[in-house]
C-alpha cells in the first residue's frame, strides 16, 4: 500500500500520465468531431499509424519537427477524404469503410517503410521534441512537472481540446456540425450542406487523429516501429463514448486511462510485480477503462443521426 501511495504522490508519475494521454487527446478530439457530425470513423487506428509513420519519415528525411507534424496531418486528412467520400455522399457502411481505411493506411505505412528503408533492421532514430518547461508554473509541486514541463505537442493537445470545445459549442460552425449529427434535415432546411459539413468534419477529424499518431514518433519514442499504435485508436473511440461526446469529459477519460497505464508500468517494478504475471498488469488499464465506460455510457446521449446516411429530399 505504501508503494502505491508513493507512486501516486510522485510528480514523475503524473508527468508520465499526461504524456501518455497526449496522443489520445488529439485522436479523441478528431473522433469526437466526426461523430458529432454524424459519422463514425473506425479508420482511426490506421490513420494514427499513417500519421506516426509520415511524421517520422518526413523528419528523418530532413524536415523540421513541425513540418513533420504538418505532413502527418496532411496524410491523415487524405485518408479522411477517402473515408468521407465513401460514407457521406455514397452512403456506404461506416463500419466497413472505417475498417477498410484502417487496413489500407496501416498496410501503406508498412509498405512505404520497407520501400524506403529496405536494408534497415532496427528503426533509425530522430531528434524528437524536447520538454519545454514553463517558468514558475513548472516549479509547482506535483502539478508543475505534470502539466507545465512537457513537450510542445503536449501543450498543443490540450489547446486542441479547448479549441474543439470552443468551436463546437460557441460558434455558428460548431452548431451546424452538431446539428448535422442530430437533425440533418433541419440543417438542409436552413440552406446548409449536410454533405459538406460531414465531409469537412471527417477530414479535419482525421487530420487530428494523424497528429495523435505523430506524437508517438516525434515526441514519445523518436522512431517508428510496427504495432506502435497498439490499439490506441480503438481506445479513443471508447473515450468519445466515455466523455458523452463532450471534449472536457473525453480529456478526463484520456487522463484516467493514461494514469492506469502509467500505474501498471510502475507496479511491475514493485514487489507485487515479482508475484503477479506482467500480462495481468498490461490488462489493468483496459479492464478498468471498460468498467468506467460501462458506468459512464449508460447516461450518455448519442447524437441522434450518428451513422445514419442523409440524402437531401428523403425523410
């Protein structure tokens, strides 16, 4: 019990939790924007992979770090455009298209990696983003190291969440996007394009998902390796539900999952870790997240038109 308390009171633990949550926040905001517009984007896992790879290969080839982030976002938006075309105007199954985009984006990443680096046995490393402590704030006990001594991409993740909330709930554009996911007929009656709103939301949301993937290579691991996304995309889909399709709650969900993940890593190094198999620790964040999801999702209000294709003139 004392070991657990020591872990929870350590600033390094919460700094790790915030760092682990950062890519989840980017991708969750992207998925939330898509779903608020009425489109379920199950291409998120593959889009995060293509974002991780594109950002890394761009920097490895000599681009600045922020250009790597921009390249990742562009790659994600490209696959988002493909997803949007197939699901919005053509009305194809969002489940099938999303899984197809995940497979295509993942396979493309692996193919280009082998094509660009055929002789490489271990992934080359790049110089990633470095921590950028904020003066005075970073010296606050516990909170300072966690929130104010992180890389620029972590700060950008929280700024992205705030901007998403601001746009969706405080601007006419956000109102139109939410209406497209709730009552698209009313949007069309106002002379707005439901197709345009939904496609735009999917494209922008996919770009954010890819930025979440690029965080892994440009800010966390400094290299690209297969399976590095490791199911984070599916966790983000669950976090949208956990957050009841609201950015603030979704961020809290991401921090909760990240805290579980950081905790299991540290518990493996304690006396308990000598007794309990490490596989049990790896399962802990997912089991606890599932339980939290069950408790929270019972009261969640799903966007009424989510996954329902819209054809102008039809009721």
